[in-house]
C-alpha cells in the first residue's frame, strides 16, 4: 500500500477502516465476486476498475492476474 493510501486509511474511524480492509482482502482473493460492487472504469485505462464501499472508492488495476491498488479515497476526490 502506498503512503497516501495508508494515510487515508489511518484517518478513517475504526469501523470503516476494518470494513475497507475486509473488502481489500476479499478483492485480492477473488477480484470479481458477484456480490461486490465493481465496475470497469472507462477513463482510467483498459484494466482499471473501481470497487464501491459506501462513499469510498477503491481504484485498482488487474495486471497479469495480479491486483494493484491505485488509490483509495472518497468518491468526490477520485472522479
């Protein structure tokens, strides 16, 4: 995780932080489970997706079947 992502995670309350950690863990294990709110992003590159967790978005890329977390932030700061 980058310093920017870690700083954002540290700024969240404990409940939200734990929820995000669980979603990221689930994302790494199986990025395209049906119950996750994942959409392909049109403006961020070919293999870039977003995972919605309430008002927070996790932007990630799938590169050679590996997940790379690009950024995590509130919706208004991402788009």
